[in-house]
């Protein structure tokens, strides 16, 4: 049984609500992602997962939008 997990992803390059929405939409479409919250000031994205999703999949989805993933924890 997988327990809900949260990952915090630090992202460079998001400057406005439009940027935040693009990232939210891209991550929300991934299988296993239940919630995405973007904090522009902190440059962080908090992702809630209902099943295991690799860091690589999350990173690729963000970097495909031309943002840079700095750190993930």
C-alpha cells in the first residue's frame, strides 16, 4: 500500500501566474499526481502523489516547459 507522498521541487524561471499554471497543468496530467501547488516567491512546487512517480518523470515534465529544476526533496 502506497501512502500519499509529497515532493518539493525547486524551480528556476517561473515568474508569473501564467508560468505557475503551465507547471501545475503539466504535472497534474501525470499518472499518480493528485495535487500540485506552486509558490512563486519561494520558487517551489509541492506535488502530492497517490503512487510512486520517479523524480526523473517530474523533472522532465517541468524542464519540457523550459524551466530549470534546481533541487528535489
